[in-house]
């Protein structure tokens, strides 16, 4: 028998049973997003490399770049958020524009359990309003989608990028690893990255001394409880150690966990990014969004079913 060629590392075929399950999960999420008045769009899998670069911080190294026969520098999309920002600048739809998109994204990272170099994101965003009610709408939609899938204990951890106003980006990225490496691990990473021990300790002490809840968190808590009937501690909770590594976040950030334990697996995440669209439109256009990782979501659902 002739052996078929393998797929590249981090890429895979999806067998019928899993493909069917994926479509069922996507259908349930879509039904919730449509109830929340998000509309679908689609964008190209390939963008000009310059469209994507300069948006992701140190994660930019994971972008798949190549040059086509015409000498154009292109890239596979890293996420669905930057293409959305480019879409808004291109078509100037009436605002607020609430959209969802489901599609493949590509990252040249080391494959591991539940993580592939090609994977599917279920992305939804509200563009054009700085009102925290839009943040609340996105958060509520994510929680309701999780409930629709049977994840009745799923809980949204919430923080605010303003919590990090007094520290540089490399500290924010290290801080985001707290649940994996702890405070000493954060300090070691900062020192290994070039900060002195005194400087690293100063930034850590500064963050540890801050109150856990910013004004934005207090406001979003009230909106979630009064407008969406969600409960603090059951549906969402504050998390000072949540930072999210992408550089384009500017306000509230959030991550959906399988339970109210911040150490638990993440189902998806998002936040407010008020400056990203302006990189293309040269105008201030506020935005907030969330993305489910479909593969991680399916793994968790399978574990619950077994």
C-alpha cells in the first residue's frame, strides 16, 4: 500500500464525526449571537503582511508570512480582529456595527494538546461605541452562548488594562502568566528579560498594592447585574492577574473560564480595543469583542460528556 503524505506539523484533517460536532456547536453559538443582533461577515484568509504587523506585540513572531510570485508580502491571518478593523476602515458601515465571524486563523507556535497552528475562532465584536453597555453586551452574549452549550458553571474573569497604566508592556505580558509561574516566576522572567531585580520588584509591588476593582469594573458590574441579570461570583468575577498579552487592548479585558476558579481552563477571551481601527482609518473608532477557541471548547464539552 502506498503511504499518503502527512499533513504539516500543527495542521490536521478533521474526521466526519468531529466535523459534525463542530457544526453543531457553531450553530448553537450563532443562534445566541443572532439573538444579540450580531450579523455575519467574512474576510480573506490572506492579508497584506503590513496589515497584520505592528498589532500583536511579541506575538507578531507567530505570523505566517510569505512573498507571492508578484513580490507582494502577504500573511495568513493571525486572528479575526485585525481583519475586522481593516474591514471597518474600508467600508465605513453604520455604527455601532455588531458583527460575528467564524473562520480559520494561523499561528506558527509550538503545537500541543488542544493547540494547533491552524484553528477556528468564533469571533464577535461591537464597533463604534465607547459605552460600557457594549462591553456588557459582548460579555453577556459570551456567557449565554456557554450556557446554551451546557457550560452552566462557566464564569467570566474581568480586569481592566487601566490597572497596568503605570507599567511597561513587558511587565504586563509577564503578569499575565501568574497562574502558570507565580510571582517569583514573573520576577525571574522580568530579570531574564533585562530588568534589574530592584526594578522588577518595584513593578510587582506596585501592581500588588493596587485595588482589585477599577472604576470601569464597578460600572460593568452594575450593568451586568441590572441589565443582563448576571451575578457577581456566579457569572463573572474580578481578576487582577488577568492581562491578556495582545498589545491592542485599551480598556476592560475578559476571559471565560470553565468555572469561577481563575486557575481553570480558558474557553475564550476578549476586551476593548479603542485604537486598533484608527490604525487603518486614521480616526478614533472604539471597539470591543470576544473570541471562542472552538477546539478548546470542543475538548471541554467532550470531557463533560464522558
